[in-house]
């Protein structure tokens, strides 16, 4: 994936070709580039069609070239996005509205990486930190014991205990459970997904059971 020459203006190339009548070689010499580059600027649709056909016939080579280019130019994507931010946002928006785009978005949001990303976005929206004290696991939710840190605990418990970081309501109970989980979760190491689910369910049932008893006792006082 060669870097696109930003100093070659497409409008200028078309003017030199159509108005001044310069040949591809003459324009290429003027910009110190290959004639094929100038041809691509004059006929972007044909160049894309030719490029797509070559990629289909040489998929492995195209992927290898892509990997090598990114290794040699680690900042290319970031710089390209900064230079073409509005176009990229519009391109992404259109893709998200397609059927394939909707499927890909749903798959990403349900993936581990997607769930962690959404957690970070939510933290930023709420002006809270995202310094992780443990790792994400299936069916977990991020809990803020304070304004800076996040502890992933079973989602069922996180939703069961009503709490509010701003007012302090329920924070003592949920934080105590979160600390207990960080010790208990060591039992998950080396276990299969099915075994982990049994361990998590046991912890949830036990903690919710204790909470329900405390609620009953508190109401009898």
C-alpha cells in the first residue's frame, strides 16, 4: 500500500491534462512520479477496478504487502485519518448503515474487545477513570469503587445491589462484594468456560443470599 502523494493535486493534474494538453509522461516528470500514478489520478474508477482485480488474483501477496507497509509505516493510519477525518467519518457512517455493517457492529459489541471498549466510553462519558484492577470475564460488568478504578464483577450482582458513587448509597455493600470477588476469582484460573460459569454462579447465589438475609434482618429492626 504505497503512501498517496499529498503534494499532487488532482485538480491540477486534470488541468494540465485537459487544458494544457500535457501527456502522462510530461505530467509525471513534472511531479517526479510514475506515469501510472498520474493515470490513477485522471481515472480513479478504472484504477480501483484494476487494483481490485489484482488483489483478488493475488490475495496472499496483497495481504503480505499490506502487512509490510504497515510495519514500515506505523503512523500511516493515524496520519491518514487526521488528513481525511471528515471523509473517513462519512465512509464509516455509510458502512454502518449497510446490512453487513450492522452485522459486524453487533459482532464487535458482543466480543470481549468490544465490551471493554464500551466500558471505557461509558467511563469517559461519566467523567470517571478506567484503571483496571482485574480482567474482564464473560457476563461481567465494570464497577467503580471510586472515581478512578474499575473492578469487573459478575453483572447480576452489580445490578442487584443498588448503589450510587456520587451519593455513596449502597457503596459499602457493593465494594465489600467487589473485594471478595477479587479473591474468589482466582478459582477461575485454568478452568474451562463451563467450570468458570459454575464458580461464578455459586459466588453470585451466595452473595445475593447474604444480601437478602441482611435486608430481611434490617427490616425487622
